[in-house]
């Protein structure tokens, strides 16, 4: 079976400042996909853009996705200079851990805004373009989105279960109109966010024992390149070395 070429496609990748989002953006750039890179850190976002531009066109947009009016520049560009959207990859996310008795409600609010409301709102805004292109949507989720049977992750797990519900329901709504929806459930991955999490937990950070962002990016690209007769709906990836 010959993979479908992604060359000439237009993609939006959130969380593109680093980690998994950056790896996916680079992998898509190698496929000659034109990229709109969304992130909050302007320095890291420009670093991603510089790497991507070695292989394809890219525009970076520093956006806080939790504020709806901040989406206007992206929507304007996609409706104007791009004129279409084929791929939407939700790579942005945040995590706060802690037992319920000491957890801050403000942390729950931030995780809700970033992990649930932002991808829901962005998908809703971009759905008309995706429907026209019979495009594809990727939600980067966590293994916690499937099972949260461990302490201290009640807030984060709740947002990731909600993200699964959004993706699953959306798939039922748009499949008949030609849109594929993929959710990636990831184990611990070697990213700056994971390094910070290890530090908060007082654990030694050994990135070589974790999933690599490039591992995730490779699987995302392969799923996106499937012929239109097939769809990968859910994919779980975990580190080979168990700790």
C-alpha cells in the first residue's frame, strides 16, 4: 500500500515551541507541509520556525490559546493567504500534580483552559476549513486519559478524559464528511514539561529511558499518510524501558 503524499498540505500545530509539538512540526516539514506554528514562548517558537524553514514554509504565531480573541490572526491568515487547512495537530498542554487535599483550584482552572477549552475552541473555529478539505485532526493525549488509577493526578486526568470524550464524539460527527480524527495516548515522553515534572517530584530525569518526541512524530505522520480507505482512531505509545 503506497502512503499518501502530504506535500502541499497546510497544517496548524499547537504547542510548537518545543517538545512533541516541535517534533511533529519538523516531521511534517520533511513531508513538505506548509506550517502554521502556534506557541506561547516567542524565543522557542522562532527556534522551531528556523528549523522548519530548512525544509518547508512556516509562519509562527505567538498565541495564548486560552483567550478566544487571540485566535483572530491565525483565522485571518488561514482564510486569506493559506486559503485552506488540511491538518490540525493539538500538541499544547499543561500539567499540575498534587493530592486533592492540597491542590489549588487555580491549577484546575488553568488545566481546563489549556487542555480542554483551547483545543475545543480552536477545532470549532477551524472546522469549516477542515470540512472543505476533508482534513485530519490529531489530539495529543496522555495514557492518563485512559486510566487515572494513581494518586495526585485527579485534575490532570480529568482534563485528559474530557479531551478523549471530545475527540471520540467529534469523530462520530465528522467521519461521514471525510474527516479523520486520531488520538495519541502517550506515556512519559522526554520533553521540557516532563523534565520539570521530574524535578517537582524529586526524581532523577533520565530522558534516554523515556519516549522521544521523534517517536511520537513518526507515528503521527504515518497515520496521516494512510489512504482515505483507513483511519487510525486511537494509538497508545509507552516507553520501552519500564521504571
